[in-house]
C-alpha cells in the first residue's frame, strides 16, 4: 500500500514536470522534480526496511 503512495507521488511529479515544461513554469518543474526525488527516496527506504526485517 505504501508503494502505491510512492508511485502516485512519482506520477504526480512527472506530470508536474511535463506540464511545467509546456507552460514554461520553472517553479512547477522544480516542485515536480522534488516530488519525484522524494517518492524515489521513500520507496528505497521502504524496500531497505523490508529486507532488514
């Protein structure tokens, strides 16, 4: 279930980057990149915690 949250955040981030590119909005692109990076970090931390237990 938590992986789904990371996937949705990543998809939202990618959509923000794409929409920001089309609209020429650097702030929206930055927010999209931050969302994607945060989702990847969240998913990696979830995966590492699952292997350690």
